[in-house]
C-alpha cells in the first residue's frame, strides 16, 4: 500500500492540474492523523474561522445581507451536525458497506492514476488513507444521508403507537323523539310522556307536531348533535339512560320527549396523511436525540480567534 501511495504521489508531481488537489487531501489526512494521535478516542469536530467565513459568505449570497448572530449560530450548528454525522458514519464503517461510496472512491482513485494496476481493495485502502470520503462532496453527502436514514428508521413504529395516535375513538349517539314545538309548556307534556312510557308511541300524542327531519336519528356525533339540536339537547342525550323516555328537553327547534338508544364507540381513522405527519415528527425527535448523544461523545471545537472548546 505504501508503495502504491508513493507511486501515486510521484505521478501527481508530473500532473500540474491534479497536483494541488491531492496535496490538499494529503495535508488534510496528515492533520487528521495528528489530531487522532494527540487526542484519545474519537477525532474532535472542528469548525475553523475559514468555515465561519464561508457560512457568512453563503448567507450573504442567499439573503443579500449579513446574517445575524442567531442566524450564523444556526448555520454553525448545522455544520457541526453534518460533520458529526460524517464522522460517526466513518466510525461505523458505512463507507465500507455502501456500494455507491465504494465505487465512487474507486473511480476517483482510477481517475487520479488511470495506469494503476492496484486492485479495488488496494484503491479503497489508499482512498481511506487520503480521507477522500470526507473531501468528496458526493461521498460525504451519501454517508451523512445513510446514517441519518438509519437513525430515522429506528423510529419506525412497530408497536402500533403511530396507528393508535392517528386514530380517534368517538361515541355515536342514536335516539328517537317526539316534537311538541317551541311554544309548548313543559308541564303540559306529562300526559304524552306517560303514554310513551306505557308503550303507546304510535298513538296520537296530545300536543305532538310533525318534525321535518324525522323521528329517529342514528350514529350522531357529539359535534353533530351540537350543531343540529344545541348543547342542552346534546348533553341530555349523552347523559340519558338508554331505552327510557325522558323529557321534556329543549333544543334549537323547541321541546321534545326523547328516548336514547345505546351509544356506540367507533374508531375514526384520521387518514394516511396524519400517520405520515406523526411518523415524520417521531423521526425528527429520534434524530434530535441521536444528535444530542453524538455531541456528548465527540469533542467540538469552534475557532474564534483562537481555538476554544464549546460546551454543546
């Protein structure tokens, strides 16, 4: 492998167009190796002054003005998250298991040295020695996306919690009634109530009037009862003992004698869109928790004049 790297460097010294690109990657790799040797555990995440200046310039191009302190801080935190995900993806070996990444790194190495006789495995080892996964934007983006997707996939609901949250249990109310108009006197409805209690519901009840919407209502939600008959009538139906005539009860139309039927509990599916919203919210929460855990595992350093550690 060292011989291959040496040959690669000699070749590049004869190719001015590629010289500076690889030199930069070599310096980056050397810097990373120094940091790893100097600090135990994982490599720290560093945000340089040049990174901050680049974020500021990007904001100026997009917004036409300089970012506020809060806006710049948000961009810095986003860059930290990206580098955390990349570092963790490399630590987990996703660059070794992802076919797209492997082929991209191999193509890069063969582009640098079209005459190489190295095997794919040797080229991959050289690419990793050059830290090419971090310097290639396509590979970097792929690794970040893969790890983020893996974290979010862990939030997939297999215990039915999303399905339960996307449904709603409601009661449906059914009843029959007799209508006596808005001008009826409640005290005068007792004879009609007695007849109904005695099972004479088909007889002509004294004072009863036709009701245009019918005598029987089935499967009414509380909201429907509120809209149609009013809150007083709805509350009376909900509180009634099923199977017994009661009243008089006042509605938006007037006075009624009512017999409630047993209510039914139904489950309302709020639809696939609601399930998708809940799943997306759950995935965001899992990702936020994972990022918080990663921040606790890595040392994060932001350059501000001199390199200073941040408590993040």
